[in-house]
C-alpha cells in the first residue's frame, strides 16, 4: 500500500495514520460530549509540542496539529478545581460553562465519551469492511503441517477439511484451535473430508508448557479464507458483534496475564504498533482498516481500566463522589493520580523493553559485546 515510500517511511507513515485516526476519534468523543453538556472546550490538539498548524473556530476552540504525533488532548474550560486555580484563572471562567461546576453525571459522560467513541469507530469500520469486502472466515482447512507434529503423525494432509472433532461440528479454524489447546495429550477423533471423501483420523495433541500450564498443539496452520458479503443491516449486526468479540478476547488475554496463565511477552508498546502498522499496510487498505478497528477497541478498553490518570480512573472517582455526596479529599485524589502515573510509566517501560527484545536489540548488543 505504501510501496512508493522509502523503507523507514513505510513504517512511519502508516503508524502516524493509525495513531492519528485513533486519537482524533477518542478526543472527538470527549469534545462532542463536552459541547452537549455545556462545557466550553478551550483546545483540541492532535499530537504534543509546538503546533504545526492551528486555528480558532466560531466556538472559540483552538484546533491544533502538533509535531509529535504520539497522542492528543482536549482542554476543557475550568477543568481544575477552584482551590487549585489562581485568582486570575478563576476570574476568566465563563459562568455555567466550566467542567468542575457540572454535575457528576455530566462529567462522567464527558469522560466516558472518549472510550465509547473508540468502540463506535471499531463497529463502523468492521461494518464498512463487511459490506465492501465481506466478512472473513478462516475455513477449517489444513494449510501447512509441521513435520513430526501430532497432525503429521495422525496422517493429516494439506487441503483436508476438518468437519468435526469428537462430537463437536467445526465451521471455523479458530474452533479447532480452541478445542486443541484445551486437550493436551488427550486423543481426539477428527472427521475429515479429503478429495470429497469422509474419513476418521485419531490425533493426540502435543503438550507444550505455557506460563506453567499445558497447552495442546496439533501442528497445523489455516490455509483458506472465505469472504461472505453481507447486507447493510446484517453488516451492522456483524460489526457490533465483532467489536464485542474483540473486546472479550482482549479482556480474556489481560486476565490470563494477570493470573499467570499466559506470558507477558506479547504485551507491546508504540514500537510494536509502529512495526505492525507498516506490515499491515503492505497487505492493503482492508487489512489496515481492520487493524485500526482492533486497535480502537484496545484503546477504548485500556482507557476504561480503573487506573487514575486514565478515563476509567476518573470514572471511579466520580462514582465514589456520587456515593459520598461530595468530592473525594484532594489528598486522596492526588495520591491516586501519583500511583496511576507511576503504574503507567512502569507499564510503558515494560512494554518498550518487550518491543526491543522482540526486535532482537538485546541479543544483538550481547553479540557485539561478546
């Protein structure tokens, strides 16, 4: 898709596009909700640092595109509490249009609108893809077979279609993976269609240790994808369902990491996203759009985590304020934000370390030292 660009830009340009779309939609959610609840928005910025270009609209909101495209923000009028603002700042507040003067419900709506916008973006993108290109389904057809694997020993051939495992009918390749991973070392009966003929094969998935748990491995890869074109109403339902499924799979993955059922080596940061953006962009516009949709779901979920500094942390504070009938003590909020910031910095460092390890930097350094 970006083959005309020099190699470094084949990664940078898709990354900027992906991140720019996600940040813009997220902040647009905050902006529109603030306008709806009567809060004046002072600035809407994509990126940080000095502005490349800026302008002021008829609502006195300054729109900025900045040179460091690693995020963005919406500056709400009167976002700080009166006791935290200088007399000059308090004197400049517009009566009835400050964020802090709004009800708990209105503030919660403004904060929650960012993640909600990311979920809506994902649903819209999935819907558009299912209408234009069709809904992809990985057929339960055997592609490559690992030599010496359980599939090789069982006599599976490339092109075999697995129609049933024991008594469970199979419609997608992912269903094979789900069954096999939970049956390490347990014999399975596969009903296979080969050259129009049905036959039964017995396979015992190999056992592989992963985060202290045995995981079954058959040793095959999917080899066929079918695209089902959907009508607009069906595509909308499928788009919402796909968004829900991606969110559920992400939460399951996070829970598995937290409970040590899964390793944390797959946890990546901006460097990994940049690399994947460049790789996916080479596969075409449809793949890039799908990638943006998946990342949009992840961004929405991450921002809803109950960590101070993130939108989810703010929502927790607002929920406690609603229960108490008054805001939390300023010191409690301050300590919460400090802890949340420290946690985010730690996660960023850890994810970056994973990225650099994934790229082989540390192995290269140790080789040079050796």
